[in-house]
C-alpha cells in the first residue's frame, strides 16, 4: 500500500513539474515574441516565470528524494563499513524528514506573514509561495516513505 501511495505521489509530482516547465517555456516564448515583434511585453510574466522555476526546482528535489537520488553528504561513508552504513540509512532518513517538517512549519509561517503584509497589488502572486510549505512537506513525506520502505 505504501508503494502505491508513493507511485501516485510521484505521478502527481511529475505532472506538476512537467506542467510548470511547459508553462514556463510557453510564457517565455510568448514574452520573446511580444517584445521582438510588437515592442511590448508583460512585466508580470517575469514574476510568474520566476515562481514557476521555483516550482520546477522543488518538484525536482521531491522526485530526486523519492528515488534516493538526492544530494547526500557522505563524508563518513568512506570510513564506515557497509553494515554500519545500512544501519544509519533509516535514522538519517527520519532525521532528514524531521528537518524538512520543521522547514515546512516555518514555510507556513512565512506564507501567512507574506499574505498578511503584502501590498494589495502584489497579492495575486502570493499563491505561488505555497510551493515552499508544500515542497518541504512532500520532501518530509518522501523521507519518511524511504525510511519505512525497503529501498535503503
């Protein structure tokens, strides 16, 4: 059941990453065409593209974590035998999940503060900030799923 949940999550995350990449490319091409051929452009497209880039990066990090291809600091692996490394995988995954959950908590506070103190003309872009708590929450979830599953 855990693997089915993980597969559904991976499929949704892949679709979000692909859609945001496609939308970013389409908006960039549209912006290039309007600037070069019609001598005008939309400043808001730059803001949307910046946020779509963050979404692509966050979903890429989540997908890399789900397949255990995330960035690892393996300084001690050279000094430990294979058995010790295997024993440390689960506790380190749980620790990483805790750090990501803490970051998710503070990202929620950040988003709430941004909504409260943002000027009225900038509130349209604030839903993009939801990627921070969602991304860290998904990272935490995938670290927990990695700790529970036998992928280690």
